[in-house]
């Protein structure tokens, strides 16, 4: 949060300024805090954003399926040329173990939302100084993904045949698209990029970077890997979908960090005067003295 206010010249002269010049004026007051934004506001923001994301996915559903299946052929051809077409082998291995396939279906349907929301809550409560920028990076990546769904509709492997089996329909089990209504109210061609992979990587990097306990960091490292294995073996995504989703998240996280670092550098140079809450200078360390996770 930033406000523009008048300020008396009490900073240091900018580098390269002539001798005797007036010092730089710190006119930006930045409140970067140990306290997260109001809970009701965050709940409303998350609810509105996710609602808009879901509705937009549905609106962007292609009226014709031709382009989506054509793009699927393109993706498979590229993966085969690169030696990356691992989806069919993983799919066959999963379907051969029914109990594992059912578990994967439940994981695919629930973990995407439950784990991401849990990490957001953990950030809000235990690492509030990092909450705003990391939440913004997640939302930015999701918004970029919507453009991908619109520009490049893509039929997932479970819809194209060619030996792929949808474990939800084959085993008549619970899944994201198991019901007729859920299938009708979902854009099933929103596969590129994979935000299952993107959100999972976001969760993993946050836990690895900010988790204090070893088991938290291990969970952070393992969760994205498990997610990618599930989305490929259930024939919901191609490997290149996961790569694209991961690259988007890395880009928004990097941008968020660079902006945060620029604020820290300006503060050290005396160009930013902070008020209210303390600005953290060690972003990798938890900001709550009693935070143990």
C-alpha cells in the first residue's frame, strides 16, 4: 500500500548529483506490514476472483471442438518429436491399479483447491509480511492462464482416444467431470496452461521458501511433483501443459520478488519512509517470532 505525501528534504543526494545539490526527497510512504489485510476483505477478494475465474473459463469455452482437437494433435506431435510423450504410459499404469486410480481422481478434484487455499490461510496467519505479494503473484498467474484458455483451446488426452482412458468414466468413480451437470458447466478444453501444475508449484515454492520445519519443506517439494504425476496419469493434461503453467507461476513470482526487492533498495537509499508496520528485510525468515511452521 503506498501513499503520496509531502516530505521535507532529509534524504541523501542521488548518485551522480552535482555537489551542493538538494538531497532526494522521500515522498513515498510505504506500509508493508507485519499485519495482513482485513480478513473479510481477503475472503471477499478470493471469492470474487475465483468466481470470476470460473465464470470466465466457462465463457471462453469454444463453440466448436475442431481447434481444440487440432491443438491436441500439435501438442502430441511436438512431445513425440522431443521424446516427452509420457502421458499414455502413465495413464495405462494408473488404470491398471483401480484403487490408485480412484485415489488419483479424488486428488485431482480436491487438492487443487484445498491445498492452495490452505497455503493462502497459512501465509495470512503465519507469514503476513509475504502474504500480499505472494497472493498477487498467484492471482496474476491465474489471470494470464485465462488468456491461454481463450487463445489455445486444447482437448485433454482423455477426450482424444488414441488409447487414453478416462479413469473417472472407466471406473464410474468420483471426479471433477463425473457428473453431467459438472461437465456441462465446465470448460473441458481449458487445458493449456495447466493451473493444477501452476498452483501446485506456487504452493511448493512458498512452503520451501518460508517453511521453518523440515517436514513442511519436504511437503513443499513433493506436492508439485505428485500433482504433475496425477494430472498426466489421469489423462487430464499433457506434459507441456504442466510446463507452461509452471513457467507462468515462476514468471509472476519472479516479478513479485523483483518489485519487493526494489522497495527494499529504495528504503535503504532513504527514498522510502515507512510508517505503521515494520518492513521486513529478511523475506526468507518467518515474520512471527512464535511461528514454528
